[in-house]
């Protein structure tokens, strides 16, 4: 499980120089002021030359594109001066927007990518495709997507949806560090720290369940794998989380789901061990 660097030492801020990307630059500036991070601002300048153009037209168009790139670089420097307060490490990259962000983040070893979104919904969000969403899916580094109209201020509360997966644990760990850095207090900060410090060990037992299920599937006992997986997701989660929430609120719900993971993880391991023992005895003629 990867533990990302926090606070971020190197931040990549992506911009298309529209108003929708201004909040992302503001957020990058706020993070730089808070943590002393180095900020690189990248803009994608990409145009694919039509293959049916003649050589002369191609050369003319290439020169015009070079001039446009220079103009884009100058405009980007002005934007950085206006928003960031000085001329940051500003780069104009001749790649598609997604490639520009991903490649630049790798080249500078960015600890965080900050980029704006257009706030689209429904079909408009997936056609012809959201750059922010593609970066979120493909990037190996944390991505902070900032919607248009967001006002930049100190972070006071964090919503961190998680699932019982390694990536969910990484997200929660990052959210906890972000909450601590910005002094998020009250229920949000308490629950994040409670999960990481108290409920976090439940991942050990989720791992035991995964190991047991692998044994069941390889030893011809797929029904047990299905029963334990469904049992943990239903009987081992819903009733215990409900009881915990009823008696102790959100922390009780977390403890209840953790207890379910512990019970089903241990039981699955016991059944897997017994199944292996029976197979050994059968193979030995016992």
C-alpha cells in the first residue's frame, strides 16, 4: 500500500487558462502558502496537423503554431503572476491535456495534482470525456479536483467516502493527514483519527478473509468463499454497524463494522485451515 507524501513538497497545477481553472490555481497557491510547496503550472498546447495538408502548408502551419505556443507561454506567465503572486514554474507542453498532466506529474515527481473541472453532469460529463476524470483514473499520484465557483478558505470539514479496499485505506490516510494539517476538528477530525488509530487494524482481518477465500477457491470450495464474503458484507456489517450506531453514534458504527470483519476473518481462516487439514488426511489415506 502506497503512502503518499504529505504535506506535498511539489504541486502540479493544471490550467486551460479559463475561468473554470482559476479556483484550482487559487487552491494551489493556498497550499503553497500553507506548506511552502514548490508549484509547477502546466498548460497543454496541442494541435494535430492534418495529414492531407501539403508540405508547404504544413510548414506554414507549424510556424504559426510555434508563434501561438509562444503567445500561450506569455499568457500563462501573466496568469501565474496574477493568481500565484509571482511567476511560478510555468510550462506549456505540446501534448493532449491528459498526457500533459500525467507526463509532467511524473517528470517533476509531483506529490499532488491540482486541477479544475467544468462541473458537468450526466451525459455531458462523459462526452467527449472529462480531462479531470481521466487524470483521476490514470494518475498514480493524488489528484485534487476543484469545481468552478469554489471559494478558497481553510479546510474545516472533509468528506471521505471509503470502501473496504486498500485504495480506500490510502484515501482515508491522506484525508486524515489533510485534516490534521488544516486543523479540522469536531466530528470530522475525530472520526478520521478514530478510524486510523482504533478501527484501522480491522484491515488485518479483511486480509485474512482474502487469504482464506483464495484458499477456498483453489481447493475446490468456492461455496465457502461466497458465503464468507456475503456474510461479512451483510451479517458482519449491517446489524453490528446499526447496533453500534444506536448505542455509540458514528464511532459505534465504525466499531461494529470492524468487529464483523474480525469475526468473519478469523472464522474464514479457521475453516480454511480445517479444509486444508482434511485434504491432507485424505491424500495420506487417513
